[in-house]
C-alpha cells in the first residue's frame, strides 16, 4: 500500500485494471451493445413507477371497461393506450414496465441469496473437507444433474406461488453453481504458501477466508453471476408462463406473455407481443454480456 | 300422480327436432359421420365411476337411465315408461318393454337392481354416484318390468337424480370392474350408440345401434376427439378436422361468427358465479379485512347487512358481463338462472349504484372504507377475469381489494379450512331445481345431512333452512316453487348472504352440416346433434 | 470401472429415494386430492370415505412406505383421477413426446453441428461472428418464447403451418405415431423446432469452439504443411477430436429435452407426457406425478452413466479422472 500512492496518479485509464478490463471487453461490439441495453433496461425497470403512464397495481387506475383495446386506442378517461390494454384493462406499456421491474427484482434478489449461500457452502466445503465436503458436493451433484426448470417447478408446486416463493425456488436452483465454483477456487488458494503461512501465524480461519481466499474466488463468481442473471430472468418467465410463478395482480414479463397467449390466435396479438419482445431483449442483452465475460476468463481461448 | 310420457320419440323431444320430423315425416336419417372435438376427456368410461358432466355426457350415448334430462334439465321417461308415487314415498316404475342391450339380451328390472347395487361398490371413485340415490330407502324388482323404490321422504327430485344413473346389464356386468369398462369389454348398454373403441384421453368411437328402441339415431358413426387446448379445438373445426366442438372460447366468437360456413350454438347454463362472504366470524379472519393501515378490523364488517348490500350495489354486473366477460354470460340476479325451477322473477339484477354503495358504507360506519382480500381459483378464465373487475369496482366504492388467485387444487382445501373470507365460487344446479342450490351453498352447514356442504361463507338463516326443508318434502309443484322463491329472495335480496355475479353461457360451434341443441346441463354428446338439411 | 459403475448405481438409488420422497411429501402437503376431485355437493362423510379407501388419511410415512412396497413389486399404482394404472397412462402418452424429442434432436444436431464446424474453421469471418451472437440468443431465451414467436410468424401472420395440437396418426403395432403422415409432420414442425433451437445453439457453439481449438493444434498444422486437402483435414482429423465432448453433451441434453418438452407441450397443446405431468399436478394426482419423476430421474441417471462409460471407452485418459 505504501508504494502505490505515487504510481497511481500517473497511470492512464487504459492501464488501470478497470481500463484494461474495459479495453478487452469492448473488443466485442455485441458485448458493448449488451451492456448498454442492460443498463437502459435496468434504469427503465427501476424508474417504472415514475415513467409509466399508469400504476397497474392500483385498481383505482385500471378500468376493465377499457379491456382488450388495440395499440393506440383512446380509453374511457381520454388517455391513449400506446401499446393497447390487456384483458383486465391494464395499460400494456405500464404493465410491461412494471413487469420488467418485477422480473429484475425477482432475478436479482434470488441471485443475491444464491450467491451468498452458495459461496458460504463452497467455502465451508473446501475448508472443512472430509464428510462435510462430500455431503455438500453430493447435494450439489444431485441438484445440478437435474434440469433447473423441473426442480423449480417441483418447488413451486410444493410451496405455492407468490413473489417470496418464486425467489426462494430460483435461489435453490442457483446456489449449487456458486458453491461448486467457490469450492474449486478455494481449494486451489488453500494450498498456496501465503495461506499456509497465515495458518502458521495463527490468523483466525474466518479472517483467512474473508481476507485472502474469498477475494481470489471473485472473478469466476462474477462470471457465473452474470450468466445466472440471464437464466434467472428466463426461468422465472417460464414458471410464470406455466402458471406457477408470480401472483396475477403483479405480473412479471413471463406472466404477461402467458396472459396474452389465449388471445394470440384470435387476432389480439399485442397482449403477448410487447412483453415478449421486452423479455427477448432483456435476456439477450444479459447473455451477450455474460458470454463476453466468460470468454475473457476462459484461459483456453487466450492463446 | 303420473308422469306418463306417451311419446316414444326419444330424440325428438327438443322443439327444433320436432319441427324437423314434422317436415320429414318418418324419413330415415341419412347415413352420416359425426366427429366432435371435446374440451375435456372423461376420467373414465365406466358409467358409475365419476359423477361429472364429461363422463355422464359420453357414457350417456351408450347407457341410459330410467329417466332422461332434456336441454332444459327437465326429466322425461326413458327406460322407465312411466311411474306412480304414493303419499308415503313408494314409487312404482313401469319399465319399457322390448328393450335389448347391445348384446341382444333383454332389459329387465333385475338390471336396474344390479346397477343400484353396483354404485356403492365402486372403490376409488373421486365423486361417487351414490349421492344420486341418497333419497332412496330401499328398492326391489316386483316383476320383470316393474321396479319398486321406497324413498326417505317425498323426494320430488328422484326422477331427475335417476337420469344420471345409467343402467348396465347384470349378465354382462357381474364381476366386472372399472378396468373392464375401460377396455370396452363391459361397455354394453341399451343406448342409441354402441361403443366401438377408445384410446383413453384421446379418441373415442361409437356406432349407431340399429336395434334402438326409440327414434333411429342420427349418426352412423360418432368419433369424439379430445382437444384440450382452446385455440387447437377452434383450429380443428375451422380446418374441417371435426364437425362440432364444445366449450368455444369467447376470444374466438367473432372469428366463427364471421365465417359463413360455421354456426354457434349457445345457451345459459345452470352455473352461477357468486361471491361467498364470511358471516360467521365475529372478528375477521386474520388479514382478510383490515383498516386502511393494514390492521385487522375489530369486528368483521361483513356481519352488517348494509355492508354486504353496498358491496353488491358497487358491482356493475352489466358492464362486467359486456366488457369483462365479452358477453359470454348473463348478469345474475340470484343463485339459479332464469327458467330454472325456483327462479324468482321478482328479484331484479341488483342495479349498479356507486354513490349509493358509498352512502350505505358510510351509514354502516365505514365512511373511509376498509381493505379486503378477495380470492378465487385461477383454473377458470372467466372467474379469473371477473375477480379483477370486481376488485376494481369495490376499490372504487372505497373497499380497497387485494386479489388472490391460486390453482383449484390449492384453493378448495383452503376454503374448506375457512382460510378465506371473501371468495368467488361457482355452482351448477345439476338437478335443475333451486332446492339443491339453496341447500348446497346457502343452507346452514350440517355435514350429517349433507346440507351447506359448499356453504363456504357459512351464511345461516333458520327461516331459509325451514323453507327449503319443507320444499324438499312438498310434492305439489306450485307450492314447492313458491317456497323456493321466497327462500331465494331472503338469501339474495334481503340478507345479501351471497352475492350473485353472473350466469355463464355454454357455447358449441359446428360447421353448417350440423345442428346442435345446446343443453343447460352442458352436455356435449351426439344425442343433441343432428344433421342439418 | 466395475467399481465406478456400482458406486454410481448406489448413488442413483439414493437420489431416486430422496427425490421420490420429496415429490411425494410435496404433493401430500398441498392437500387432499379427494377434496379437489369431489363433487360440489359431496358431503364430508363421502369425502372421508373416499379418502380412507385410498389410504390418504394415514400418516405420510405410512403412505410412502405402502407406495414403495408396491413400487418394488413393479406397480406404479393407479391414478386418483382415472383409476387407470399409471404405467398405462404414461406409456400411452410416451410416443407423442418421443417423436417430438427425437425429431428435435435430429434437427439440432443436423443443423447446429455442420454450421458450427464451418464457423470453427473460419472463426474470423463476419458470418461466423454473427452466428456466435445468434447462438447466444438461441440458448439463453426460454423455450416458450421461441414457441410464441414461431406461432406468431408461421401461424398468425403468415399462416403456413397448423398452429397447435397433434396431427393425424398412424398405428404401428398398436402405437400411434404422427410423423408418418403429412399432416402429422406439419403439426410436428413447430414444436420440434422450438424444442431444438436451444440445443442447436449449443451444438453450434461446441462445434465451433472445439474446431477453433483443434485447428490450432500442431498435428493439424503439420497436415496442412504436408499438403493434405483441407476438407480431409477437417472431416478426418479435426472432427474426430471434437466429437467426444459433443456426444457427451447430446447424452446430457436428452434429459434437458424431456424437461423442455413440458413447456413446449404446454405451448403447442401437444398431448405428451409433459402435458400429462402439468395436468396431474393441477389435479394433485400424486401417483402420476411421482411416477413421472421417478421414471424421468431413472432415465436421466442411466443416460449419464452410459455417457460416462462411452466416454471411458472412447478416451482412456478420462478413466483416471472419473475413477479418482
């Protein structure tokens, strides 16, 4: 720490770690597009209550007398429904913005829980070893050998639907990825000399884990987290589509699509299409980003 | 008294077919094939396995009951040609002579006894037919063509209940289980169509019974394909794969109407959607009725008749039906549809009056309103849509409503455990008489006697109970109907114990070569279809 | 290797037991199926009687024990809804799912693999880069999304394919197949394609990255210097090395296909076992749901095992790693 203050001010952006990272990342135009889109979508989602023309959760504002209107129609109170309305008279644009918000919130919170829990289990597994390690890793194996959507489905069936239950189900299907990877990195770090030295110096185990091992596990964790974010949005949408996800009055993108599905062949396609495009764009942008990160951290492609 | 039915024209009882027959004289029906697209598969083709409408509709083509339910759900003679009943509940059924089963064996009173004996032995039945025989004390065959039945009271609903009890032959049925029906081995009835083959849950085939005792069946062969998905069923009709479909989704009405080669056949059903309200708990069920800050109200507001009345007034039923349900229903004034025995024409559809509702709530001590949770199951699209509309309307009246929907499988056990205080349910009056409805959803809960089994808000009024009980043992039709009408008025127009919402329609669609007689009992089978001329 | 197989089999038995119990208990917790199936007017006594007849009033572990007893005698039990043997119900729905998954597998391998190989040989071309971006779309977007878009494009806006449902079938040895008729194939096209897109993208990526790596290896360079024709280099020398991981993934993805078929069948109203599972869940038809999960898990575990054995046979180097 004592030598860096002199060096830092003279370093150019492109030479700092973040700059290097960005230079490498931005080599892919698609990845830059993904990042920009993701930022826009997240901003729009979280500003939804401010920018949406209607609060679709407020029943005073939603009028079923305006149901199933096509895009551009004028409602009973004189307002224009830019993207039309759904079967309950919700403004599709507002429903879409709030749906995006719901999807992001579920995905991010489940990811957070899975990340913390999975990391913890991975560290415990690596550090405790023996039967604890075996037990945790067998659970991880079993969990990972099943298609995620099936596991999530069984959980939703067992515990019922609702935001909290959806988040729980998504966290359960994701933690194993983090646990396995953290364990792998931690095992490598654990056998390094500096850790052995710290152990000899009787530094508390918790401190070793927190200060030395965990920071070294972070880069792969970030890659997995970025992959999992896309997949969490996608799994939640699938669950909601099957009628197992969110409550009907607080629809996520998946549920909006599912609601409109019955109207698709009858010609009222707008109910499904707009949320469908929003979902496609979201997952695509997130995946472009995570795909780039994965490539950057894959040593085999660095030749 | 006697319910003699002189006509032997089994299929000709519908007004439309009478006109047709008059025009054609006794002309033989053309050899034709009917292919139907069914919305749901029967759970079994054993006619005694599961009392639900898909099952009864399908097996009703092969087997017959002593009586027969027409499209208005009125009972007519079928395998029983006529019947007499004495004051103390002894019924004598005179069975039709010269009727044979599909295997050529004659039909006798002993087959009826065998059938009645069989019903309680069906194990694993999710919903046994024994309920249809609940009024019966004992039965015996007097001779080959006379059956004596002793009932527990006057049992005016016996003829309609017997319509669903389809008679199987003792010679064939002895020792047979549900499996033998599923394989087709025991599918030997007296009905207008013979069973040919089935791929369970997919396709069922039937052929005309040339030796049928009644009017010659209209179709040479009948194929029923199960197409559960709504758009797929419509597509199959439009592409010509099937001639007739059941349960037309409302989203496709306009498509079918616009097509000159297609026909829609629609009727009101016996099914009424209503809101059940918890009027038993002194304190509201936790979380179900709260003040605006979210704390449980000290007293259950629904105990006050004015609040219930206000909630009913706040609902714009005409708007709900027109916009929310795309006109696939009628606004409901009471718990049975118009035309049903016991329907009270003096009860109007509650007029929509938002200001009146607010005033009434203020009068009841809730000028600022309160919050409630309204719940239903999400398996029924119409109910799922109406719950959101009702929530909007209540919220506008000041009762801020949160909607909770869940799968049927979760909802029903929870309502049985009284976890919800305000629920949208629906109820079909399958017997065609209001007594069944008033007893089932408005009667004081009494599991011993099977009263109020679906009374999930536990509304209770001894006066209503007394009238319904009296009606159940009143054989005189006019007196019985008067009792039921008065009871109905008390439940929905004085007590507001249950809030009726809408009466749903049932709709079939066919190509131009088929004429369908829509049935209030929502029966989808070949008996109600005939070739167009 | 025998020891590995035995250990894996033991592990799978434990997995199966744990999973069956979780499913069993999960549905037990939701509620009593008799309450759901019963007629509206059924009395409590009638529901109680039906419940007792089916043994649903007993404690969970007793019910589970009885179920397991019958299972070991080879009996999956009977459906609560139809009273038919569960095995009959599943076997009857199996052909529809089978033909959809097999055709989708053929599509994904038949299209994804060759495209990936070409893209891997020319990694710098614009075409190859574009393909990579598209493949991200392919494997990240949920199944039902593609179904929706296909329906919109090919059935609503440009109606060239039948929207949903299964087409005309032909019976072969008592089993109804729809891929043998024109109408059946037209109905199969969209569901199979929907199910295939994810795997197609995966195949593309695997083949591409595999080829890309292999093409840089010394022995390929040597072959080039020796002047072998490039088609021969790709097909004979490079492709063989790429195939091992791809075969593994194909094996693993069969499980994913069955899970994906649940959603695809829901979208296209395809009468397969995935649809049966969803319907049974809604009716709390526990025997069907548990049997589905058991059969699925068993198949899945078995495929994994076979893949690993193939792997060892194909590539002796992995033997040590798998056994360690």
